[in-house]
């Protein structure tokens, strides 16, 4: 059985996450940047 509302819930969850970041101020921004840098460094390591 697939849940017809699952996709909407995922979108709501994602937008809620973004809203929390937007309201979190500088600390949340720094955290997101650090995660992005970690992912980028990991990808560069894979591609080398």
C-alpha cells in the first residue's frame, strides 16, 4: 500500500526544515555551510 499523502508530507517536512533554518539565524546558516563544505570535500575526495 502506498500512502497518497506521503509526497505532500515530505514536501511539508522539507519546507519546514528550510523555515527553521531561515528563522535560526547565523548559527543555522553556519551549520548548513559546514555541512555543504563537508559534502563537497567528500565528493572531491571520491572524484580524485
